[in-house]
C-alpha cells in the first residue's frame, strides 16, 4: 500500500494535467491555520480531550488521549497527543466538507475563486 500525502496527490494531479476545479492542499492548510484547539482534562481521570474549532466557530472534531495508570499521567503530554490526533481528524474533515461545498457549487453552476 502506498502512503499518499495531500501534496503527493496534488503533484500527481498536476503531472496528469487535470485542471478541473478542485480543493488543493494549500486551501486545506489555510483553513486549518485558522482553527484553534481547546484542551480539557476530564476531572478525576487521565483523559484529555482536544477539540478543533474552525475560524467560523464550527466544531470540526474532538479526540482524546488517556493513559492506563494515573502515575504516568502528564498534562502536557496528554494535550500533545490529543491535539495531534484531533488535527489529523480535522484535516480530513476539512477535505470532506470543502469537497462537499465544491460539489454543490459545481452542481449549482457557480464557481468560487479558490476552487
């Protein structure tokens, strides 16, 4: 199985000369850069929740990290793991949502600048 990245797919699209409107990695990264992550620890547990909220205050996703032993719990590490997981899911969610938006725009006959 090949490990595809957003940029490797974009390079292949360009190499094949495909020019129809599409969402690009730059669009997704631009949207992701406007997101914020809020981390919270569930009181009395080793569970940390990271929630990604976009620039329009839309919640994209929440992901968790937790450890089995309270002796191993570290707030900073829990936030780092939960945030990393949440940002990966948020990136995928942005691809899905922006793809949906583009599909609707194409069906309606409209086009938007960044497509």
